[in-house]
């Protein structure tokens, strides 16, 4: 169980292999080397940030707090919208008409391919620069063994693991973009309402919004993460304020109380029971 305040987390430059302006604060992360590893972050990117059409071998949610991103044929992720980017599914190319600020969850999906943490990605990126350069999201190799031109995140993954990346078979044809304004609030408790935005894959990862009226309380439970979007309250002795993050593992629970109207984003992590002993290939971080 973790309650993390955003000001307690360092803001770091990231995604050097993509190019452009990108910073992130990692609020919570999982256990390296496990299928269920994950990273929850507050991400900022500039209008100069872009990415080629590509895919991941992990799952990803992006909630657009401010700004917008175009994903070409896949559509536009606008302010207030949530995007689910499933493992194995191509998307993009991405361009930013504006600067953006997002709440991003990257996590090992139903295939058991896992997720590699940013520190490992950064080290792999620096090592690859000895053999070429990253330009417009693509690694262009001029030395060493390997493909001459390959997607940046795939190049890092293959360098770190010393083998070719094998992508999971896509469970969906395209990313899923959700507009919460089109969903209704449903009462789930006294002074508590929910917008369930989606439940995905056989491993049941889910996403939604939670709203508490002043004075209301609600028990959080299940493996997942919650981020305060607006309002204030408490979680035990911990204050809840804008962008405070709460993380619970399976079997844990925590009661939150609202001192003023409060809204939270919920990311439910998948149930990967039984995959710990299965074959899996950790994935590289890319946003």
C-alpha cells in the first residue's frame, strides 16, 4: 500500500530515444522482473514531441489532463479523454498540436510479457548511442550487430535482452479512446458515484472515474492505482490533494474521506495470477 504526493517525486527528462521535450514524475512502480511490473507517472511533453507508428509489448493507459495528441488514423486524444493502448497493437504516428500533460500507466498485460523500468531503458539508450543515433523515434545504426533502422523502443529492448522482440498477438484492432463526458455517473455508495469506462482482456484490467461528495467516504480495494484529479480529503493519516496517488496490491484496502468534492482517476491493474511461473519477456518503457 502506498500514498504518494507529487512534490515528493523528482521530475526527470525521459524518452531520449523519441526526441523532443518530455518530462515525467514516476509516482509508483511495481516489482522488476515480474509479469505484473508497472509504472504510474505524470507525463509532460512539448509540441515538438513526436513518435512514429509503432506498438508495444505491454499495455498502456493515457489520461489527457491538458492538451491534445494526434494519432493520425487512430484519432485524436483530447483534453479529458482516456486512451487505452493494448499490447501488440500498432498506433500513430503521434504528433502534439499543443504541449500535453497526462497521467500514464504502463504495465505488463495479459500475455505475461512484463515491463522494463525507465532506469534500464535509459542505460540501454546510452549504450546504443555508441552504435548510432535516435532520430524521429527511430534508431539508425551505423555500427555493431542488428537491424540498421528500427523503432527506438524496440531497438533498446532488443539491445537490453540480446534477442529479437516478439510482440503479443493483438487482442484489439486499434487503440480505444474514451470520452468520459459521454458516460453517466452511477451511484456506488452514500455520496459516492462511479463512471466505469472499460474492462479489457481476459485478465480484467479496468479504468474509470470515482466521485465523492463532501463528507463521503469510500473503501478502495483491489490491485490498482488511483490519482486525485480535483478536490481534497484524507486516506488514513495521509492528505489527498491534486495528483496524490494511491496504490494497492491484491487483498489490500484503504478508506478515503472527502473534505470537499473530490474526483479520482482509477486504473485497475490486471489479475495475472498464474503467469509468474509462465514464460514471459519483460518489455521496454515507451510513451
